[in-house]
């Protein structure tokens, strides 16, 4: 008996089904009614981003990953991706109209969400360019 496993590379753009999933997650989320523990307000935003796994010296250690933002604040960013995330630090390229920002996120948590995977990152630095 033979088994064929198809391994497809991640594209530079997230799957349309991933974007639709995150939009549904935000639309159907229950509003938290407890005391706010965060220093800064989070904003729900669905935006395709490219994340580059990096090491402590901000050097690339893996290929680029297509992800989608779920929420963002001055101190953190929530991301959803197709594959389980194994890295602890990411350079995240955000594009707003004509402006581009590259943030360094330290991954604090990971969890499966439906058929995808979510992570929460603390923003620890801002870079001029994506690492190579």
C-alpha cells in the first residue's frame, strides 16, 4: 500500500478561505465585559501580512509566511495562519495604502482555531526593512 502526501508551499498571499474565516471570527466574537487588563486598546482588523521568522539578532531563520491579522494594538498583534507556527519571533510586514511598517513580534501564545492556527505577539521593535 502506498500513500501520497501532498505538501504545498505557502504562497505570499493567504488563502481566501483564511481571510473569510478571520472575518467571521471577528464578526461573531462576543464582546468581553470584564475589566480591561490591556494597556492599549486593540482594534479588530483583517489584513493580509507577510511574516518572516527571525532569531534574537533579527536575522531570517525561515521562509516567509502568509498570515492574516485579527487584531492590532500599539503593543501587540494577533495573527492567524494556515500552518502551526513553530517560531518564537517574527518580522511582520504591514502595508497600509502607500505606507509599509515592519514590526518585530515576540510570540507569547499559539492555539488552533478551526482549521487554522492563531498566535499572539508582543511588539518588541520596529525595523526599517524585512530581514534577509
